[in-house]
């Protein structure tokens, strides 16, 4: 039986990303740096001064983009509500929506098993609802206050909303809700599906179980193919204000870095290149103020032995970069961790991922476009080979495959 905590989670929740996920993060359109700058920053940039130099940078720190999930919650588009089987019509409607969501997003779990646990009067739940009682995310759990822990049974968000950050937001509200409802509960345990391990790590879960086995053994069920994980809450942390806490910590670190930074130092132009200077004068980079201070050395790409890229190589580099930055690429970025997905390499005999492709591309192992495209297609074929049809990973692979073919066809038309 697969793990209870199978999820279809986004890169924003992702483990985008980083992590060893199985063939399955960057949401939102790319924004040029220049579009985020005011006029004074653009002026300094044009004159060669870094944009964080000067008093205006410290007086007006860059604004941070709010995740879509928090925008929708603030505007009332979605709501997070606690629910249990108390027999009321409202509760039964929401629980039925949760059951349908878990059945859709956790296809490997038996339907009867999901229904039994969701409607169990000992189970509690937290649901994200929108437009009335439409359930788009939820977490089902069983609290054991006398044992000071709670078991997370199911956790999922709707596929269409996965890039909005629903998963991380729901987990933060879950921690705050449990703290308020069960003050003695400070630990969470769950059997995470191999695909969800990275997500739970990002939410503070660990494979190191510090809770004594005598506390939880016999209270939660063992699941074949899953990984038991634990999260312990911190008393001093307000999980609903986590973003501001992290932002303050980051600002403090940046402020310390700027105390040591020399980015505000400006050097006059070299006299060898001023008006009236003789032509044909060369300058050793080591004699240039600023470069000398940072112990500059000649980059490898300026080496006389380096050869310029062909148009085809430039296209392969650009395409690989676009594929890695695609919102659906989070599960294809790195090789699959065989310790977390123990049977993966028994099924997939020719593994491939984008980081491996990047290494091959940088070391000139692709002799032509065909070999590059073959490796890209191999990633998608491996995904379909290992994962069930209709799973979130297969859907992401289909989106990436379509994007790749569109880019390749467009490149071929330009050459024609």
C-alpha cells in the first residue's frame, strides 16, 4: 500500500523544488531586473554603480511579491476552515469534498480506506474552500492529546492550484490550529509517500524520529513504501507570521553583509581611455582599481583556447535553461534518490534528468541537436514508465514535452 501522505504539491511548496523528487518550485512570469527599479536605481546602474549602493537603496528596500495563496486568502476568495464529522450538513458537505479531493490526488490509496478515515469521528480536518464549499485543499489528521502528538493521515491540494502555494500555507495554518486547539500537542508524525518527502522536509519535518517509540507505537499504522517523518513545533514561532519572521532574519543578514560590502566605492575612469589619450593603449586587468582589490583572474570563457558556440549550441543552452525554469520542471531537475524511491532504478534502466543534461551540455557531450532532444524525451518517457497515468508527474511531463516541441519547431522554422 502506498503512503498516506501522497501529495500533488507545487514547486512553490517544491521543492521546487530543490530535492530528489521523482520525475515530477518557478511559478509566475519572468520579470526583468530593470522593471523592478526606480529611476535613481536605473541611473546608477547605467553609470556602473550597483543598485544596492547609496542611501536610497537602504531607505527603500525592494518589495516582496506576495504568494497567490495569501492574496486569495486575504481577499476572501478562499477560506481555511476546521471540520469534523459532527453530523451537521455543512460538515458532511466539506468532508465529502475532502474525500473526493483525496481520491483524485491520491490515486494509489483505496477509496474505501479514504472514506472510512475521512468520516471517522476520531479524525479531524482542515480544509481550503472557495466559492461556497468547493474544497481545493485539505489535511486530515488524528490528534492524540494525551500522547502529545498528532498523526497526519492525508494531505493534498487540487492540481490546478498547486503553483499558488496552497500546500505551505495550509501546513502553517494547521500548526497554528493544532496549537490553539490542543495546547499539549507539539509533535506531528506522518508516513510520507516517497514523492512527498521533499515537501515535508520544507515544512519542518525530518526522518529523524526524536519522539520515543513508546509514545506513538501502536497508535499510528505502518505503511509499506512510506517514510515516517516527524515535525516538532517551536513555542516561540508564530507560524501564521512565518514569512515576516524569515524576512526580518534575512534583512538582518543582508544588513551585516552590507556593512562589509564595498559596492558603494566608485573609481574614476582609466586615464588611458580618456579623450586625448593615445590610441592602441592596452591595460592589464590586474592594474584596474577594483579588479585588483577583488583578486580578479581571467575567466575561463576569456581563455584563448575557448571556442565560440555554434547557433545550435546556443539554442540547446537556451532551451535547457527554459525547461529548468518551467513551472512543471521541479521533479525533473535532479537525479532520483534511490534511497527514498527504492524501486525506481529497478523499473527505469536509463535514468535522465536536467542536471545530468546540463553537465553533458557543458562538457560538449551532445554532438548534435538530435542527441540533446533524445535525452530530453527520455526524461518524459521514464516519467510515464514509472508513474501511473493521470498522476501529477505525468501531467507535468506532458506540459514540458509540449513546451519543448513548440520551441524546437519554432527553431526549425527560423532556420528554414
